[in-house]
C-alpha cells in the first residue's frame, strides 16, 4: 500500500487503466496514509473517507463495465478549503465559516468530479488565504513534512504538505501572491499559478479578485499539467475567465522531455529577485540550476525589472482593498456562524459586529482595516490609485523582459521553510517572503515552482520559479518538465526521494 | 410625531427659489437578473429566485446580463444621452442586510450613459428641458419586512425578514442636473418629468414601468434659497416616492416645510426623508452628508465594457417615436379635443385606439368604445381594458354598427359575446341572431298594431306632439326584441300616423 501512495498521478493512472490497481485500493491507500501521518501534520481540515471510497467504487464499476474514462479517473485529490464543495464543509480556514456546507461546487471542483477524480477532503490554509505559513488558520497549523517544527508555506500549506507527505498525489490550491508556489517551494513539490483567467474562480472564496487564481499542486510537472487540463478553460460563470482555446498542458510537458528541449531557450534571470535577502543555500541551488541550463544549451541573460521593487507595497494595498470589500459579505445573515453581542440590542448591525469580531482572526482584521483605509475618500488616489499605477509599471517590466527572453526565472522564495512563530509577530517580514511571487499576480502572468534541491545549510527544499508571458502557460510545462528531468538525471532520483527521513517517518507512522 | 409647520405655498415661492434634482430608478424587465441567471420575476415565493451569486455566498461571482446593457443603452439614447465608449462597474461599499454582498455593484466614474436631456410640457404649455447628468446601471437590493412592530417599520420591530428575490434585479438610475427656474411649477415638473421617464421606458419596452410595483421609483431632491441669493440651500432627498401624484405632493410639501423652517430662522438638515402616502408628509430618515464614504472602486470581478459605435447606432435605429411627439401626432390625426385625448391617455388606451383606427374604425368610435363600454366591463372584471378585446374585433363591430346591421344596444350584446369567446362579431351576430330587423313590412305591422292599441297617442301625434311617438316606438322595439333600428321605427311611426289620418287605420 505504501508503494501505491508513492506513485505519481500519471503512474497511478496507468495502473488504474490496466486494472492492476482499483480506484478503491488507491483511495484506501491514501486514506490509510492520512490516518497514519495527518494527526501530526494536519494537512487536512476534513477527510471525506466514506464518500471517497463510494466514489472510487462507482468509478471501478464503470471501468469494469468497459466505460471509457478520463486520464485521471480514479486518482485521489485533496482540495484547498477555499473552494466550495457541495458535500464537504468549506471554511477557508476561518472560524466565521465553521461548519458551513455550501449549496454548490466551485467550477474547478465540478470539473474534477466530471473527470472522475476522487476528492479525499479539504486542506488547511491561512484564514481566507492571508498568510505565507498556514499559521493563520483558525484550525491550527500544518507541519512541514520535511521538518515538523517548520511552516509548510502558505496560504496553501495544507495542499502542499498533503502532496509532499504522500497523502494525495494531487491537490488544488489558489494563488493570490504566491500561495501555491511558495508552499510548493518549501515542501519540495510542484505548484502552478496559471495565467489570470485561465482557470475559473467561480466558487473560489475571494481574497483579492484581481489577483486570485486557482491552480494545481503535485509532485511532478507532468502531473500538474494533467490536472491543469482538467480544471482549465473558459467558464461563463467567471467574467474574467479567458475564452482562449488552450493547448494540452500534458502534451506541452511531454514535449519538454525530448532531447534538446532546452537548446536555444532564452532564459532571463531577474536581477531584482536575487542577492541580498536571499538565503545562501537558496542562491547556491539557483545558481547551480542556471549552470545546468547553460550546459543544456539554454541562453541565460540577466534582465532588469526595475519596478518589482514596489511590488510588495502595491500588493499590500490592492489586496487588502479588494479583500475588505470581498469579506463584507460575512455578516451572519445568510451563512456561517452567528454571534450575539454580550450586551446591547440585537440589531443586525450589533450581531454582525459581534460575529465579525469573534469570527475573523487578527491577520484578517488587519487587512480589512488596511483595505478600508486605502479605499477611503481622500486616500484612494494616494493608495489604491498609486498601487494600480505600479501594477501597470510591473506589467510593462514583464512585457519588456519577455521581448528579450522566453521565460523568466528566480528562486521561488527568498528562504527555505522558516520555523513556526519566526515571522508571526512581524507582518512585514512575513509579507516580504512573497517578494518573488507577487509580481506574477500583479501582472497576471503564469508562474510555476519546481524543486531544485536542498539548501546545504538546513537540508530543506529550494524551489525554482519559472514565469512565462500571459497565456503562455504551456511554456511553463515544457521547460519545467525539461528542467525537472535534467535535475533528476543529475541527482539520480526525485526530489522527494531525497528525504529519507520523511519516508521513514511515514512508514513508521503507517505501522502504528 | 408632531406635524411640522408648513408655509403657504405661494408665500414660500415669494420668499424662496426652489432648486430640484431627481434620481429615478427604472427596473428593467429582463428575463434574468443583472449579474446571474436567476429569474427577474415579481411575486415569486420568498428567496426562490436566488443563487450563490445574488445571495452573496462565498465564492459567488457576477456575470453581466447583456440584455440589461442593451436596455440601458436604448434608455440612454431615448434620453438623448451620450453612450460611453468605455464603461465599467464599481463597487459601492456599505453594510445593510438587504444588500447580500454588503456592496452594491453600481457604476461610479464611468457610467454607461451621460449628458442627455428630456423636454417636458406642463399643463400650461410651458416647456421645460431637464438636463440629465448620467444614467448608470446597478443591481437592486432585496426586500426587508419588519416583523413584530405595530408600524411595519424597523423601529419597534422584533426581527426582520429578507427576501432576496429582488436582490440583483437590473436597475438604471437616471440622475438629473440641478433644475433651477422651476418656480411655481416645481411640483408639476417633478410629476411630469417622472411621467416622461416612465412613458419612455414603457415605449421602449425595457421596463414594465409599473410604479405601484416599484418598477419606477423616484428620489426627489429639494432645496430652497432666499430670493436674490446665488448660494444653494441645503437639500433633502425624499426617497422612493412611488406614484406620480406623490412626487408632486412630496415636492410641494418639502418646499412648504423647508420654507417654514428657514423663515423661522432654522436650518435644513442634509438628510434623506421618507414620504408617507397616507398622511401626505415627509419624515426625517438618515443624515446624508456629501462625505458619505462608499469606498467606490472598480469592480474587479467584471471586465470593462466597450460598446461598439456600430452597435450603439443599431440600437438607435430601434428607438420608437418619442412618446411626446407621438401624442401630438395622434391627437392631431384623430382630431380629439384635449379632454377626449387626455381621457384616452390617462386610461392607457392610446395603443388600443391607434390599433383600432388602423383596423379601419373611425377615431371617435374607437375612443367611445374603448373609454366607454370596454373600460366599464374591464373595470368590473378588474382587468386592463386592452386585454379584453382585440382592436381588429372592435373595428369589425364598429363597422357592423355603421352599416346599420347593429344598433348600439345590439352591438353591446355582440361585444359581450366576443369577450366571452364566441367568435368574431359577425359570428356572434349570426349565432345569437342579433341583427337589426330591416324588413319594413314587419315593422309596419308592429307599428300599426301598437298605434291601434294606443289611440290617444295617435291623436297626440296628429296634434303635432311628435314626442308622444316615443311610447309607440318603445312598444315596437319591445315587440321586435330590440332588434330594430329605433330611428327607422320613428320614421315609420310618423309616416303611419300620417297615413292613419288619411283613414287607413280603423
């Protein structure tokens, strides 16, 4: 059974298709792993064991009946708790939504079900996706499978930890400023933030509407591509959804495995996303990867993106502004918890205030206050207005860079996973951890994080961020798969194989 | 609440100059709501026309109703507005339980329509051009019902119920520029302007335009400034005035109330006010400062709109004749006196009369039937007159009367048959056997019999007292069961009386 959970989604899929493994067996194996390790890791907020097994049995029956099923049919998946699900509570990591079961599925969830993937449960996250460590979840932290005293990244720490600890081969995340890519980087997994508008946001509980994007989390680039193909594409329910006809991301990833896939590829290294503030081991692995790329025939150029300097500042005006409005609906009237005030009359205003006071955590309140302030008359132009101008400048920086190169690269995060509590009391330090990932959200371009080794000083995973022009998501998969293949050939194993302690720990836990 | 002092209207106008402004909300009659696929329907069970989007559930997202944009542009064009080349939605942030998202999706600095005007004609014949600043799109709020209190108002209620069926229904808000120089006509300008908007919305077919159902709602802004002053006074905004007459009354009331306050040395509070239909007064709502901070920002969940010039021009071609021009034309064509024409307009029967005339009837007959017998039957049945009978059927009926086949009395019976679904007027005449008896022989026999039974009447007629013939005519009509032309009977009675004198009657 432990063998089954270590398969990639693609490998599991072929075993399911040749019927050497049933969906029930695959699902049970992952549920067993959840039982074994998740009491400790706490990647999941909710596990739908019975529903998952029932779904798996139905899929097995259909396969036995000779029905033609999709490539990921029968493959289990974990779903970030920011996505609405009909049959599972959806809390977005917040107390204010405790126990809420939505009356509808998010579009991406609907597409997962239509493609016969098996939802295992909902994964932990920073409350309303506000955070880079999953420490802001109202339901307790998620531990990093590589070092349980460290954060798994955030906000999607639950999805990344679930995949990295073999509790699920695939997961869904959402990325507003790095919430898919940074957790992937610090857990040694793969995460993709697609082009803004490539994947529907309908049913994704909004943090910042103009920045949010749903995307895949996995252990390999090809697996992420398979999942991207399932969830991507136009959705009339999301007005910002692009109507493009998209190429197959799986085919793009496969194309990257061909010999010489990196020959002549122009790779831009962003000057502003390196140097001081970056951990030595992170810079070292990043530099080594560039050397590998050069050896494989890629042309490395340094490019400058002068306005990236202002990205974090602009982001922390735009995000709170939109969030303050998006979170206004949490008022106790139609859904979620209701808290009556200790004193005073039970007017809707008093009940709403008491509910929001009790239901929102400190980081959420901080951002609502920041955003309300930034949108206020007299401050709008100076804050929100200026931030939007910075956003335009950053888009221009990207446009100018992509005139010179095919892809841009940087470390996915300035550091490896930090310890719990290390940045909790210093919001600025926490915010600055997103410096590498935020520009892609501000410009709407796609970004991917893939593991590129362990930092020598702490033995923790380091990620490479690859960015492509808007709509060129396929390019990420092609070059991401190529670089992944190159690294694994160099190492002689996969990234997660480099964590014997994790393998031992899971096996030991599994034996309990 | 104590009734506030009011100043005599004429005196108020002597001392102060009223300045007006109107915000009219027109609810569009699209099949679905502004930002989701829920039915836009009045009278459904509470909260049945709802979905994650219009309920403001976590994860819900808006989708623009293109028909609503089309209707808004047509409304804007009919009001002479410019149609913006680039327009976008904005969030108006405020907390209220009838607003599911706790923000209204509206428009702020890029409204879809701007800079138009509407010229209205007052009863005196005075023409007033009301400048329109903008017409923008937004979604409506849900409906609150306050339970447990005696007044039905929020004060004193135990709890409130929310029905989100109306939440998300598309609205166009039409905002006027400041209206100066209204003078004594201020109340009538309010009524006539709102009537004009309502009429245009109806003619365009973009709204059901029923004020009693809240399809058209008016917020009336009124301020006064002392004669000779250039400085604007403090305004009040009387919200949700729901009938034309109420608009007129509310404006007049505010002028009289504000004049009394100002004249007594008081100040006007900038506030919203509620109109009370029953007592005919306004009462203070919430204070409204110009600094109310709605924290507007562009709606990030919707993409900006760029209505193409070609599309706008196509839509311009779909505009009907402006209602005011159409009224003038029809009154002239039909040759109606003002009162006759007003009667048709007020009964909402202009379309019906026009169609009946088009089907061949004379304008006067069409008017007489629609505003007379048909209106009476409709009134009794509690339905709209134009729902009772097709104009073509009425035209056919009128033709039968004019051909002498039916008397007015018989025609009313035929009309009943037509309304009862018995067929065309000709078919009802045939099946009910209602045609006029035009056989003089049968009539003469009946007349001779009647005259012989009433020799005194015969004597009177012979004495030249022709009105005495009525008794005989009545008897003959009765014998003919009404199916005779009374005029012809009268002719024959006089003729036979004369003949009788010559001795043919015993």
